[in-house]
């Protein structure tokens, strides 16, 4: 089964907010000794996402 992909468009400032929020969530999960692998994967995807200039 093919995974569905989504395209999200946001500004540079919004990207920074998303990254910072994911980092904070990851830190909370680490402190609570919970699994944070999925947050790490999503964080990498956001940070490596290609930038399209219009």
C-alpha cells in the first residue's frame, strides 16, 4: 500500500515555530521516559524539506 503524502506551505517564520515546537515536544517525551522516535523522524522531515521559491 502506497503512503499518502501531504504538501504544506508555510513561511520561514512558521517553519521555525514548527521546528521549535517539535523540539519542545521531544524534550518533554524524553523527560517522561516515553518513546520519541516518531517526533525525531518528523523533525528531520521538516528540516530537510525542499524549499520552493515562487
